[in-house]
C-alpha cells in the first residue's frame, strides 16, 4: 500500500507530466521541421524557374537587337555599294582642269578608285556566289534506279515560220524544190517537234577511268499516218546515245554519236532536227561508231587531239520499211573508217581550234558495181576579237552521201530502161560553209553563215536520164542565213532567223526563203 501511495505523490506525478510534455514537444518539432523543409524546396524551385524565364527573356531581347542590327548593316552595305558605284562612275569621267585642286588629291584619286573598285568586285562576287548556291538548291534532282547520279535536261522549242517558195521540208528545209503542195507560192506553219530531251548518267570509276553515258531524243521521226492532223504529233526519234570511259588524256567512246570529223555547225535554233546548212556544205550524221581520242598537252593552254574510229558504213539510201536491209556500204562487209587531228588552244584569250580529217567507205552497189568513197575535210574556229568569231568547214570527197556530202547523193546511175548496159558512177563533190558570230552582250548574239555543196555537174550531165541514191538529182545547193539569239535568262531564249536556199537541178533553178521565229525554254 505504501508503494502504491507513493506513486501518487506530488513529486512522482510531476516528473511524469514533465516527461510526457517533453515527448510531445519533440514530436511536434519534428513535424514542423519537415513541413518547413518542403516549403523551402518549393520556394527554391520557383526562384529557379523565375531565373530561367528571365534568362529566356534576355535571350529573346538580344535576338531582336541583333536582327535590328543586321537590318541596319544590310541597309548600310546597300547604301555604301550605291555610293561606291556613283563615286567610281564619277571618277571614270575626266574632271575639268582646275588650278586650285591640290596635287596630293590628284595623286591619291587613282588609289582610292582602285580600292573602291576592288570592294565593288568583292561584293558582286559574293552576290554571284550566293545566287549560284540558291540555284543549285533550287534544281530538281532526278532519282535513278541505280546508286549513280542521273541528270535530265532538254529544250522545249516553238518554231513559227513562213516560207516563200517550195522546199523539201516545210519546217526545217534543206533545199529548194520545184513545186509545192496545192501549187501555193507561200505557206505558214508552226511546230514543236524540234524540242529535245536527254538523260546523262555518271557511273563508277573503272581502271582509273570515269564512266558516263547519255541519250538524246527529239520528235523529228516522222508522223503517224493514221492520225488526224498528224503533223502535230511528231514521232520520237533517237538522236545520239553514247557510253564513255575518260582517263586523264585518253577516252573511249562507243554508241550513236555526231560525226567527229565534222565537229562544227552553224549556230541556229531554226534547224535542230537537221543541223543548219546540212546538205549545203555542212557534213553531218548521227551514226553508230566506236572511237578512241588521245590528247597531247602542248603547254600554255594548248593541246593536240587525235581521234580515230570505225563507223556504220551508211551511204544515204532511204528506208521505206520497218525491216532493215543493208545499205551499199554495209553490204561491203566493212565499216567506214575515219581519223581527225586537231589543235585546241587560245587566241587573244579566246578559244580557238583547227583540224583536218580523213574518211574512207568501201561500198558494194550490187554485182560489179564497187565504189571506194572518201573525203578530206578541214575545220576551224578563229576568235577575231572578244566579240567576233569566225568558224566553218570545207571538204572534198567522193560517194559521201551517207555523211551529207554531194547533197546526200553517193552515186549516179541511169534511169533509162532502154539503155543497153548499166550506167553507173560514184559522184564527186566539193563544198563547205563559214559563219561569222558577233557577241553584242553576254545575252545577245548575231550570226551570219553561208554554205554550198557542189556535186560535179559534168558527171551528172554524162547520163541520159540521171537518177541518184537520194530522192532527187541535185547539181548544186547553196544556203545563207542570218539570225539573232537573245537569252534574258540562262533557261529562256528568243530567236529570229532568215534563211535563203538556192538549188540547181538538172533542168531547173529553184529558190526559197524562210522566216522563223522561236521561243525556247531549257531545263
């Protein structure tokens, strides 16, 4: 009982109360401390977020300030460029004599002008570089079925023409004829069949050679016979298709290509389906061939090029069927052979070239009628000055109708059925052309050209009723043309041309004229 009573004594009770109060105080302090820590973390996060927002606002302000500064600098550069141009223009004009001008100013003027011209040149060079980069990005890329790069290009060309007199071909005539359809003296027409398109592929490097290939088409392959107004739906025609292997100084080329012994042609957009002055002194052919080219460096931007190859031995005979039959050259069992040597360099800082070529064609016209065709040619490109250029070709040959010589005629034979024996002879011819080019501005040029092809008249007149491998017998063909070509942009052109043809047949002299207006878009 004493022990129990002692528990309820004042001293013991007081100690218990104090212990309980101490425990409660400790728990309450811990809870308050944890709450305070959480509040402090939230405050710190809000402060950090506010600091980041302030930094973002400061960055935006800096960007706006820089944009304003860039605009101001751009305007300043434009003003400076305009001022420099005005100053240079004023300084290029000789000032009036003045006795009061200081001598030091006169001595410093050339140096100041040179410095200003250099700054203008640097600014214009930077502008051109930026425009070139923009143009490169603007181009549309062509996707290839292989991993190699392919380039698609072409020309959409509209020809609007008017002819006075009869011609062999309404839209791109080669010679003057005797009569026209319906007996009219003049005619008018338009065509887009001289438009072109092509593909070029850049292949892998093989044995140290860069490989490439290209193919080109136009719409000059005739007209569908069953189509209404078929003249407006020209058939697609293969022009060239070649594969190349190019080493540093040597190249191998195989395919259907232009005639490499006749590398030049008059400049004209009125005659693309047949090169200008074709059959009037300009030898040409798109023929299958295989050739080798080797370039010999002569130093001082000069080189000597040697080309040699074999060609499909064509003789100018017309095809009237979809089934191919051998021409007289192919019937010989041999290809045609050609070689050219040319010099390339500069003359007065402009490109110049000279070349001489040879051609041989063995032909079998049936039975004992064997012919050896040949030609010797020369070509030139002479820059008379920075604005004038003289170019052209000349030839002398025999039985070369397959490459455009003799007005497309290789042989002459008798068409008289009463003649007792075969009358047959290879046709000799001589001809050429020359062009003078005047480059008025980088966007505008003028061209004037004259050409002639003269088969030997004595050989033709030796026959009672002569006939040829071409569609008609022509004794001479001459052509003249003048044109202008204006290119306001690199992908747009306008041109106008006047052409005159004079053709001599056995018993007739014919002439014709054509005026041709053109608009083209290149892509």
